[in-house]
C-alpha cells in the first residue's frame, strides 16, 4: 500500500505540477501579448509624434520661404523704384544740359549730342530696369567675350588704383 500511496501522490503532484506549468505558461503568453500590445501602441505614438513634428517642420519651412520670398520681392520692387528714379534724374540732367548749354556752333552741337545721350540713357534705364540691363550686358558679353574681358580687366585695374590712395 505504501507504494500505491506513493504513486498516487506522484500522480497528483504531476497533475498539480502540470496545472501550475499550464497556468505559468498562460500567464507568460498573456504577459507577452500585453508587451506586444504596449510596444505596438508605443510605435504608433512614436509614428504619430514624428508625423506631427514633420508637419510642423514643413509649416515652419514654408513660412520661412514665404517670408524670404516676400522680402526678396520687396527689395526687388525698391531696386526697380530706385532704378526708375535714377533714370528720371539722368533724363532730367540731359534736359538741363540742353537748356543751359550753348545753343550754336560746335559747342552747341556737342551740348546737344551730350543732352541727347543723357536723355536716351535715362529713358533706357526707366524702360528696362535692372533685370533688362543685366540681360543686355549678358548678351553683349556673350557676343563679344574678348573685348568684355579687356574692359573688365581695365575697370578692375582702375578701381584698384583708385582705392589704393
């Protein structure tokens, strides 16, 4: 009988042990599932946060670009206004030279020629603005590169001489 009680006890221990093993296994699976859910939720939150941060960065970049564009546009308008004012002054100077200079003879012809040049230069500046003048200079340099290079070297030399003193 002692051996039968011993075997019963071992059978119950195995059944109880098996039940405890199953319970522990179930709890481990539940804990693992819970950990997976939490990790998934954390990943979703991180993606959502990254998306919001990216949206904010795009908004700020767009706002900065808009501000820079508006500033550049304002500066461009001011430069065009200043260029137009310079053209007016040059044209006015041409009229003044014509009105106050000699009217007859060789000096009269020279005065008239200078006045015509000043007036046409002033009108050109008003009509074309800075961008038109830059386009024209670019075209001249493309058509005549060597004379343009020589003129640039000469201007650089004269500017260096003038600033050295």
